[in-house]
C-alpha cells in the first residue's frame, strides 16, 4: 500500500464525491468555526489540569485517584478511537456518527452537576467515581463523533482553508474562554457559592457550551464518500488495513513514537496545580487564576500555530508545540529541584507556574493544527479514519501516565519525601518530551495545496 496518495489524486477523488457540496463552502466553514468556538467555550469551564484536579483534590488526598481523574479525560477520548474508526470506516455518510453520540455524551456534564447539587458531594469517594464515570462516558461518545468530524472536515475543507478557519475559531473560542475562566474564578472565590454547589454551577455552564456546539453541527452539510473511495475502503478487513498502515509507512511510525514520548507530559501536567498550590499554600481561587493563564496561553498558542499552519504547514506546528511540551516540565523541575526558590521568592515560583499552565493551554490548541493536521494530510482518503484512530489510540495509552505518576509520587513520598518525588517526575518527563521533540525534526514535509 502506498504510504499516502498524491494531493492531486485526493483532491480529484473529493471533488468527484459530490458536486452539490463544493470544497470550502461558506456554510460549512461557518459551522466548523461555530462548533469549535462554542465547544472551546464550554471546555474552558472544566480544564482537566485545573478545575477537574482541583475538584478531585477536594474529594480525596489519594494522588493515584487524583491522577486517575486527570488521566480519565484524555484516555477515555483517545483509546476508544480505534473502535470509533472501525464504526465509521467504509460508511458513505458519517454525520449520524457525529450527531447521535454527541447528543448522548454531552448530557453527562449536566447529570454530574445535578449529582453535586443533590448529594452535596457525599460520600466524597463515590462522588469522585461518579465524576470519573461522567468524564469517561462523555469522552467515549465524543471519540466516536470526533473521528467522523475530522474525516468529514477533510472532505469539506482544503488544508489551507482548514488551517485558517480552525486557527481563527480557536482564537475566538479562547478569547470567549477567558470569560469562562473569569466566571470560574469568581465562582470559586471565598465569597462565592459554597462547595460543592460552586462546582455544580461550573459543570452546568460547561454543559451549556457543549449544547450550543451540538446545535451548530446540525447545520453541517456532508460530502459523502465517492463510490470509488467507498469500494477501496471495503477491500480487505479493517485490521488488515491497520497492519498495513503500521508496516508500510515509516513516517507514520515515527510520528507515533514522537506523539508517545511528548504525550508523557500529561503525567506532569496532572500535578502542576496540586504541586504549586501545596508548596505555596495557595487558596482555591488560585485555580481560577491558573485557568485564566491556561486560556490566555491557548490564545497566544493558536495565534502562533495558526500563523505557522498557514505559512508553513502542520509540520512546523508540531515542531513549535513539542518544544513547548519540553519547556513546561523543565520549568516545573527547576522549581521542584530548588525548594529554596519557593520559600525565598514565592512570587517567582507562582509566576513560573502561571507560565507553565499557559504553555499547557497553548499545546492543547496545537493538536488539531499540528499532529492531527499532519496525519490527515498524509493519510490515504479511504483509510483516513484508520490513521486518525490508530494515532489517537496509541496516544491514549500514554495518557494513562497520570495514574503511574500518582503511584510514583506516593511511593517516593513514603521513602525520600514528596519534594524529591516531584523533582524526579518532572525531570524524567522533560527528558521524554525532549526526545520526542528531536524525533519530530526528522518528519518530511507533506504535499499541500
């Protein structure tokens, strides 16, 4: 199997798909932008590395369980993607696989808000597991919808238009998300609602953003697969196509390795807020400050990544994003390895972690324009869902790392002390992310219009 088709052949196949829905149709551009903006606005209420781990730390002191909450967000979205790819692979129309799972999954946020309001988070451990269950169900459904979303977008938008539209949408969504972060900061402030009603309101706000996103995607006009592409996609078994993609495409294997190594940074990200709030004895309202930093970082990041995607393509976005993924744990390592820094200059330590959370926000905004964009630009059209599914599923394996990070911290704390555990973890993560960054510099430039 050829590693990837030429852009001209792919474009010809897409144009043959349906003359009624041309490439870069304004209606579809507006839908993708509106969907992205409203989804980011909803997501900005509940960032995994700030609000979710902040709530988990109010429910338990067990670092393994706190790590499980952070892990559950990414793992439950990434690992099911190979199964999701199997569901949508070879389907002429994929919009039902976008709409139906979204209707089901997005109600989990509202249901958890109701749970908090009614039970008042009692008992705490049961509430923690209800939180994890809500996250898992939300993201499994979103994984199915996400595979269809990417595959449909590749047939609706050209690479250049896709980069421009998504970058602008992410920028606007991040600006709107600042409002979400400010609301979170006020809700969690000492004079706000009492716990856990404050978190119940936050989850209800997130649900509102997700439902606006769902309404918008109803207006998406699909470009169904052409008969030729549909026939090619049904040749051989699904897992034969998966095996061929892994065996025949060395660039794809290199991309997977880089994603795995840089993805280990999620292990450190799950504990950034917990580490610095305990080290500096910060109040709960600091979570709102970190959330705002996360959102502002997303705005700056998408501005940078959008420019890189527009001028140089997805490969340069990957280079910039992986450099940032190395920088964040390296800065955290400096603060953790120099305990005197936090005691002598707490403002500097606090400021560095604001920068770290901003970097996290920027890196999250890079995925669609970077790794995902590079994957769908290289993948053969009839197997694009497989490429995206394999890429995300293997990345999901790495997303299990926060649980191992929590277990590691607990074990080291019992022997060498908690500060040493954080230093070792942040340092090891920085080394892995640095290795992944170096691998990305060898990725070839894909063809683009």
